[in-house]
C-alpha cells in the first residue's frame, strides 16, 4: 500500500462510496481507474481494501474485498496541548504530530499567545490532521479540540495518567527524568513563541502537571512541540 484514502462512509451491500474532495483526489490526482485496488480508512480505526468499480469526478465506488483493524496506531494515548502560534505554524505542528501518533490536539490560549484561532483556522487544523493521517497511513484521526484557556486545560489533567509541561526556565529534570514508563495516557503542554509565564506554569503545576526541560538550547515553539511528541512516544515504546 502506497496511498491511504479517507471516508467516513460505511459499506453498503459490500460496496463503499467516496464523494467530494477525496473522490476528486482519487480520480483526478492519482488517476485511479476501474479495477484498481485502494485502501480506505474511516478514521476510527477500520481500514477497507476496495476494488474500484466506477470512478467519477465527484463519486468513486468500490467493492469491499478486505476489512480489518490495522496495527499501526500507538499503544499509548498522547494528547498535545499547544499554544496557538502565528501564521500556519500550528497547522504544521498538527500535521507532523499526527504523523507521529497523537490522539488529540488541544489549541491553547495563553498570556503571551500572539496567533488567533478562528473558525477558518480551526478547519485548517482538521485538514492538517487528515493530511498527517493519510501520509503516515494511520487509521485513527486525532481529535481537534476547541481552544482552551489555561484554567480549562488545568481541569483536564485528571483525564490522563500523566500531564507534563515544557518550560524553558526549568533548571531541574529533563523529560527523560520525569516520564512515567507505565503511563498509558499522557498530556504534553507546549507554550507560545514567547513561552509561559512563571505564574502560568505554577497554575499548571497546581493542577497536577510536572514541568520539564528540553535542554540548554532555545527551541522554537513548533520545534519543541514536535520534539516532545517524538521523545515521549519513543520513551513509551511507540516510536523506534
């Protein structure tokens, strides 16, 4: 399999219909034809192998020849709470973190947040997550949450076995020192371009989060987010 397509539609009488943008991608961009076999995921963990019977510009229909739950998802739940960033940087983080294996992206508004998350940008985050899912051949589409403020995020700490916040002023433990290898679900929090204030970090700590350092070098917020996701998944055994 070199390409994975996405459709929330369910098979009907052994056939799966794909409409809209994904049908256009299959027919116009990838130029699939009748008789080709492709893989389609519903974004909820199931994958279908279908043999195309009709290929139109706006609708593609195929016969389901295989159904299964693929073992390409991480064994652990990792959610990323990322402060809203300027321009399209949050979309880049979303796509790359999806490829690595996050289960959810929680956009975060902080005191030093400069970027804005309107409805259009939120929609682009969903598109970025879908692009990441397809390119990495994942079968579970991460949830893109509504924007949270710090208080709302703090209230969600208890949903996870462990909650961690990257803090550039942390002079003690690094990520390798604080990660719990027995955690089945982890929330990691990364701040905006200007970083968190000390008061914000204290608020998160009071909710049960643990702060950690990413080392002596200053990282861009988007770099810190992707590096943290990769490091956590690697330490938990889900990457490499």
